[in-house]
């Protein structure tokens, strides 16, 4: 850190959180020889697999991780959500997150936070000393606060995200090169502001790991063409985590976590097409484009990833399912989902979660009625084009998983046990000695 921080000596504990989006614990724990810096954190502190949330999608996961609350409290259920009482949809941004983030609580306690590249934080907040918004930001120009932050980041060729379109190319060389350039600039920014800023909480996320997993994970799991390139990329990430850890003063606890796990992808499953073929959904136009194009007799529609909404009378504008038939219709849909098999005869769905089991809070009025958690090999899509096959293959060969989420805590008093994403925020506050009410969170401190 900077000279001021080395001399501060006020005794207040500090935390550096490093996010590694989508990194499965099994990848790191099964190759300790390749990833010695992650292994060192586990040896000096603790590490384990934890569970993600329902649904395990980054747009919902990061608000839950940073608040310690389920989507019923954060108000964010996925990459696309529905306006209450309408068929209008929107992409949730930082302003849609309805619960206090961990750095808000740090600020309220009179402490300081630097927050870099966290997904779903655009526009950047002004109540922290520095914030660079992450995934879903339109560009660096409006994503950096204060303004001089942008000028410095531009000298690094810093970018909000890797270019995912490069991953659609059959030859992945350009994509891999872009991924390295993105993570290099991210590391330089993290290293710089760890030293430059006087912070109590440093919170930075490497999201490029998620992008690499989407396009190369099957190459890793099944030793494909880009197996070596995949591991080389992760060795760089491990090295960067080690360098950041080395740069931290002794009074700082490092926490490293992912927001979900990952698995190989064999088939994309287009659920609105499946619903149409099975008689659950129809369109009132030959060329549907959006949710509002569903016909009045539609009983169910779907959003990614695997979220299902009953077209309920009194809730949806053109609801077709009477309230007294809700339970029967939902049970029927759940049974159909559990029975669905892929082209190779494998069950598509691992389990189906009812809304009451996963969501509770002041913002559960747009919660899905059911969420399907896929089996390995399946990515649950939606879309309203009306012209897709149910099962397709795309350019991506890796997909999120609910299990195999990573958590590393460089503290001797931490015990992970049977933990999940909701436990991370209260753990950080405990490590910072910031008081809170246990009822504020869906999780509990691991310290």
C-alpha cells in the first residue's frame, strides 16, 4: 500500500475481496501444483466449495453476494426481469439493486471502500471513494468515479469486459489474446489502487474467468484443443492473486470467491420453444420478438436461466390461468420439466425449485414461479423468436453450475463448512469489525 497506509496504524482491520467470476472450486483444488497461490491461501486459512444461489446467473449472483440477501430482497432475478403488472422487460442495472451492498455498510460505519469491476454496479456510486462499474456498463467513460480514474485506466487499455464475440470464432486464438489483455489490465488497476487508495475494504472482480470458461471449459474438462491454453490462463490468474496477496499489509484479510461454478455444455435448451411445442405457450404474431407477443391463451413463459412464470389472472395483464388453478398448473409444469430428456436421453433438469423455497422479501412480486436447475451439459435459454429448435449447439462449451462455487478466506478463525453465497457479506463485515444485525442477512458469518 501507499506510505500513508503503511503509517496509518489505527488498528482497524481491513479486507481485500477478489472475485473470480465463475471459477469452480474443483478446478483450483484438484491442481494445487498448477495454482500454488490459491493453495497457499487454503493452507494458511481455509477454502472450500460453497453453493451459489437460485438462479446461478451472474446478474443475480453478484447482487446477492454483495448484499447477503436473496433476489426477493435485492429485486434482481437475472439478466432480464419483468416490470410488475406488465409484459415490459428490462435489464437490471446497479440502480435496480434494492438492498444495501457491503460497501454501503462500510461507508455508513465511517470507513472507506474502493470497488472495481463488480457486475451490476452501473452507474457507479458516489458514496464510496472510488468505483469502476463492471459487467453491463456501456463503456469506461461513464463507468469510472471519480473522473480522474478513467484517465488513468485508459493508459492501461483497461476494458470493462472481454469481447465475447471473439469467442464465437472457430479459431479461439484472438479471443484468448483478448482475454489475456483484459485480465492484465485488470490486475494492473487492482495493484495500483490497492497501493494508491486509503481503503478499509478493497473489492475487485476478475470477470474474464467467466468468459474464458464459457468458451473453453469443455476443452479443459474433456482435454480438447485448447486445454493447455485454458490452464495457462488460469496459471496467470493464480499468479496475479498471489501478487495481490503479497502486496497487502499484514492487517488485511484476503477473501477470494466466485459467484457460481462451471460445467461443460453440450446442448442449449430453448424453453419457450419447448413450451410452445408442448402447448403451454403460443404467440399472437407469426414473427414474435418479445414477451408482449405471447397470445392470450398462454399459460407459461420462460426467462433465462430456467425461470418459469405462470400467466396468472390478476398478476399478468392478459393472464389465462385462474388463481384457483395456480397450484395444479404449477405442479403439472414441474412434473413435465422433471421428465424432460435431452437428445441423448439424459435428464435436462437436476431439480425444480418453487418460488417459496428460494425467494422471500419486499421485492418478490416479480419472482419466477419455478426455477429449473439444469443437469451438467445443459444451458437453459429462453428467447421469443418462435423459430428455434428446442435443443441446439452454439459457440459456447461451458455453462454455470449451482454447485462447485469457490471460497477462500485467508484467516485462521474462518470455518466454511456448509456455506453459500449469502454468507460472504456478513463474513466481510465481521472481519472488518463492523456491527450489524444477524437478521439483516440470509447468510451468517463464517468467522
